[in-house]
């Protein structure tokens, strides 16, 4: 996916000679005109740099030698990914000197000399991850910044996410498929991470690069947002937006932001809607290999809206129809509300979280909405048990049990009733 980062003056950025205090270089240093001035408030709201200084001691400062050792000299065999920032390696770090504890597996991001992202983003990432603390945001353990004779080195050390990123699961046809339930949990976790950034911090943070490759998954497939290089402080009281250069990733950025450069938290809400459709369909927001009418995901899904009979055609075939249709429709409608043209009309992320929780709770509380595959089988007679996928078989048995209790109503009729409810 192409980034359209516009840090043309990267070469002009003056680099520090030692581990950074991260004070004067922040992209969070927005101009005064962008910020609210509060004449009546005795204590003006704090800036991210101030909050960072208070919490900076929580981050560990690594030497380059330590990280070289941790990755066996940045061994290619330990490389686990590569993005605009540079390469990502799996490594093992020892506890800080003088402290007891086991070695820890980490992910180490090394800023590449010719990466399209730069030092400025590295600083932003350290600052923002240095002050946030939420189960759905990746944990930054520490950093390394050295300006040696043989060049500068900028590295970030993160908690290691064994299941890598969401995109590798939903777009990689070769790997195992994420179940419907897991997809919903992941999208809920990502929504909670965004809601925290937008609504629960002392300052508002706009993430600006919400996309499936930036949603990492831990061992239990819990979602954690990563990559805060483009994040920036939101508008302060009395201001509706922050004016910025347009940066982000094509296919995910909100049209109003691209057109005006006016950034608000609702720009992230749009990107969230895009990722929800990626998760529903198993397709990337832009897929150049597909026939023209299907290349742009949002245009394609519009042809098969949530209320239409054709809707199930867009759902990821890798789910093998093992998902509840009514819940899928609700999720798509929620995504549609995030994808309205006017930013103001899009819901706040806390509302999105609430709605997702309701959809998940409803699905868990009743068998109101059987999987699509099951409904199709009901058209004729139920498929023989040996032809059913195990999860479908489980739900079939469950439904059959319920239907046994319906006096004089056979399984087929029960299934038809269920169908009437969901269409
Ligand atoms: N903490 C981590 N634990 C495990 N794997 C990681 C971690 N951070 C990144 N990765 C892996 O490295 C890959 C590259 O990540 P990176 O964020 O550098 O690039 P990207 O998201 O693919 O692209 P972009 O530069 O546009 O953000 C990820 O897709 C993921 O597979
Ligand atoms: Mg990334």
C-alpha cells in the first residue's frame, strides 16, 4: 500500500547527538493559531511534550550494541516485516542491568536510511507511545537513538505480537481463516483503541494511519494498534480541526481530509469503516488485479448494500458462509455510518464500540441468527451431517435441539421462521 507521506524536508531535520529528550522536534508542536487560547482558564491544557516528559522514564533507552546483539546483528532470518519506516526484526532482550528477570522476545523496528518515513515520525512514535497505556495499543518498551560516526541509528523496541498483523490473516489466502467471531473481537479491540485515543486521554490523539497492516495481533488474537508515526494531537477547545499536510495511506484516508487537509478524529472513523469492510469481504481497500468495477472496495460494496438480497455476495468466501447474516448486515450498516461524506455525521468511536458490543452480545445471547450456510440448507432438506463443517454441525445440532421442543413444528419450519426474522 502506498503511503502519501509528505515530509519533503526530511533531510533538513537536525538530528540530536545523544538519546533524545524529544522536546523540541515534535510534530505535536502545532502552531499557536491551530490551538485554542483560553483566557479564563488558569491552567492551560498540557501539551503532549509536557506529558511525555513526565512519563519518559518508563521507556528503556537501549544502546545500539544491545539491539545488535538482540537480533544477531540484524540477521535476515530474524526479519519479520518491512514497511515505510524500515525493517522489523524479532529479537531477544535481557532485563536491564542490575534487574532480575527472564530474557524477553521483542520486535525491533530499525529506521532505514532510505525509508519514506523519517526521524520526525520516529520522535512522534516515541512521544505518543510513551504517554499512552491501553490494552489495545502496542506497548513500546524503549528506543535507541545514536548518532555515530558511521551514521545515525533510530530504533524502536516493541512488545512482540506473535500473530503479526490483521492484513496477513484477512488477505493471505494461504494461511488459516479468521472465524467470524474472531474478526468481530479484533475489530472491537481496534475500535476500543481508537476510542481511547480520541476520547479518554488528557489530550486528543488522532491516529491518522488506521489500516489493517497497522492492527497487530497478540497470541490470543487481541488487536493492538501500532505505528504512531503519523499520529498527532487533535484540535483543542474552540477549534474544529487541525490543518495539516495530508498524510496517510491511499484507500484508507477520509475524502474530506484529502480535499481540505482539515484533520479531525472523524478522519480515523472513516478509515475504521474501510477496515471493517476489508474484514467483512476479505478484500483490500484497493485491489488493482480485480476487474475494474471491483477494484475500489467501497464502490463495489455500495453495489451490494447491507439491506439488499445481494449483500451476502460480498462476504469473504473464506468464511464458507459460517457467519450470522443479520449480524453481518448490522456490522456493514455500522461501517456505512462511519463512511458518510460529512465527517460531522460520522459516529464517535465510543458509539461505534457500544454498537459493536451490542451486536456481539445479541449474537451470543440467542440463536436468532443462524449461519448463512445453514439457511441455504434449509431451502431444501438439511444437508447430511457428514457434509457439514464442524461449526455448522454444532449450530445445526443446537438448532435441532431447540426445534425438538416446538410442538408439532419440524426442523424445516423452524429454520424457515429463523430465516424470516433475519431477512
Ligand atoms: N510488534 C510487532 N510484533 C510482531 N510483528 C510486527 C510488530 N511490528 C511490526 N510487525 C510486523 O512487521 C510488519 C511491517 O510493519 P510496519 O509497521 O513497519 O509496516 P506496514 O504497517 O506494513 O507499512 P507502513 O509502513 O505503511 O505502516 C507488520 O505488518 C508486521 O507483520
Ligand atoms: Mg505499519
